């Protein structure tokens, strides 16, 4: 079997080879964007934008020269992702070691303070034992007053020192938790819309597969979204995605989850049966129409609609099959709309 490289070398004008390669190559680029490494948010956005630009250029003109250039650029982006990932891992390792070291030192310090407290009480007990042998009331009263003052002062010092150590430990843990929460948010949030991303949606569904509950998924695909990008530009397309995300977020309940599934597709995880999910979908369908979309200092009136499909979970069904049923329903609706138009 002849390779793609040899085919292009033999006949650079071979459209058949290029046309066969275009869908597969663009699908690879889409998946690279979809599963961008969850490091710093600025990196994820730049990585996705760079791959989107390559994809757009290839959609306009897919030639051997552009193919080779894109391969070099993709290799560069993946190398950057690798470097960023390695740096993130090293930083996590250093942060974890630092946290463990602080906690260990704090625990050791508290142990020392505990020993000191024990020694203070032991010394006080010995003095009280000796004082109990005295028959001089004035000596007993004077010694007791002075020793109690010393004991109170010593205990105060230990408590203040322990409080400072404890607060230091709490602050260290708070900072670590804040960092963990931030990294987790980056890993499970779509940077453009602020919705859950596909990674988080799949994790939620995987968890629900393990319990016997009634729930549904609803899949949305924006109609003629490519024409929006082509007619108004990708900045307008991004603004439309944000607008649709807002509509879906406000239409579901707090117990439901809406995510950006892929490109111009959104998925809602609904805690209800099929009839309830259909009611939600029909309510959302009434909210589509012409919208004023603001982007890059401009305003455009864009007609926004979305085809949708919904299905209820069947016991024993896997994620791929479950979502595929909703996807099939959605494309049936999209086909009916295209036929009418």
C-alpha cells in the first residue's frame, strides 16, 4: 500500500488523495483542541487558538505544502505542551514537598511545645508537693501566688506560640487548597463559555452509570454555525457560543449540568425522566431566534437556532452508546429542518 507522502510526491495535483486526507486530518486537529492539556488557562486558550488557525487555513486550501507546514507547526505546539506539562508536574512536586515539609516541621514544633507544657506542669506539681509539707501559712500563700503567676505566664506563652503555629499551618493548607481548586477548575471548565467541559461531563456520567437513578442527556448542535464564522468572523462565532451557553445554563435547574461537548455542540445532563427532559428542550426551543451579538467592538444581528436530541439512560448502557442515541435524534431533527429550508 502506497503511503500518503509517496502519493503526494508522485502526483502533487492528486485531489483524490487530498480530499480523502482532509476529513481525517481536520478530525485530528479538532480532537487536539478538544483535549488540550489542562494546565494554565492562558496556555490552553493559546494552544486551542493556534490549532484552530491551522484548521481554518487547511479548510480554505489543503495542499501538500500547507500540509507539511501544518505538521511542523503542530509538532511545535505539542512540544510546547510537553514543556508546559513537565514544568507543571515539577511545580506540583515542589509545592507538594513544600507543603509536606511545612506540616512536618509544624507537627514537630507542636510536639516540642507539648513537651515543654508537660515539663511546666511537672515542675509546678513538684513545687506544690514540697509546699504541702510546709506548715507556714504565709509561705504557702506567698509561694502559691508567685508560682501560679509563673504558671499562668508560661501557659500563655505556649498557647500563643501554638496558636501562631496552628494559624500558619491553616494558611498553608488554605493556599494549597486554593491552588488545587484553581487547577481543577482549569481542567474541568471550558475556557470560552465557562461551562463544564467534555472531560467533566464524561466524569459526571461515569459516576451516574454506577447508581440506579433516572436521568437523561440532551445534545444540542448550533444550526449553520459555519456560516456565522464565514460571514462574520470567528470572534462573532465565539460570541454566539457564549450566548448559546448562557441560554442553556439559565434554562436548566441547579441540579442539572450543561457542558460544551465539542465545537458548536453542547450537552445537558438532566436529573429527570424523558417527559421532563422533552419539556425542558421544548422550552429552550422557544428561545432561539435573531439575536444582537456583540464582538470585537461590533454588533451583528445573527439568527441563532440549535437542533437537539434527547434520550433517557437505559440500565447497563455505556457512555458512547448513550450519547450516540441522543446524537442520532439530534441529526434527525437537523435533517428535517434542512429539508424544510
